C-alpha cells in the first residue's frame, strides 16, 4: 500500500509518501511538490523491487506519514520509530548501519562517514553506499552523516539535507 500526506514544517510544505504492508517498506518525501514526489516514489519502488520487495501501490490511508512527521517534529525519537520499519530488502550490513546510526547519532548531532565506519569496523565508502541506498530517510537519519570536509552529499537534493539539519538545530556540518 501507499499513503501520502502533506504537512507544514519550518515554513515549507513537505509531502511524505510511505510504502508499507504491516510495516514500513520505504519512505520518500518532497519539499518541491507532487511531481517531484511522484518521481521519488518511482525511484523508491524501483529500488525496493530490485531488492526483491513486493510493492503494492494501491493508495490507502495510514498513520505512517504522521509517524514520520512526528519524528521530524521531535514528538517521537528516531530510534523509537525503528520498530515500524520492515528492513525488507536491506542487507545485514545495511541494517546494522541504519540501526547504529539511528541509535547513536541523536537529533542535533552529526557524524562523519569515517567516524560511523569506525564504529561499524567498516569503510567510509561502504557506509556512504548504505546511506545512498537508505529506504527510510528521516527515520533513519542519513542526513546526519557528513563528510569530514563539509556537508557531503544527499539524495535527493543537498537542499533537503540542509533543511533537515536546520530543523534539528545543527549549526556545524563537520565534527
């Protein structure tokens, strides 16, 4: 199923789309309107299907978009929302990266790819790949992972990463 809802936050409208069965299979969002959201949904579906996740795109109301919004609004901690994620289609390494990031790096904090890699006894490149493939943005706060030399990259747009970090009160992009 898919549920889509719109919210006002930080002076902007955010549209949140959730693909789910019993649990959340994937999350995407847009700060740039419905057309961009549809593009992001297509990309998420392609990613999930490539990973063997069966996706049903019949629209059905759900509280899941509200859950993600509550994470953004500090009403629910990121780690508390982990239980709603299916982790279908993620590798054991990716799941470990997502859980470690979500539990260790709190709102208002950032961590470099290298620092996160050290925690996981892995490489910054492997961590970066997991961040790029994160099907649960916002809940799994990949926007909190920055490059040692600055902000780093973010899918779908660097502007989105800046917006999310600003919402969380992050003033410094590097540790």
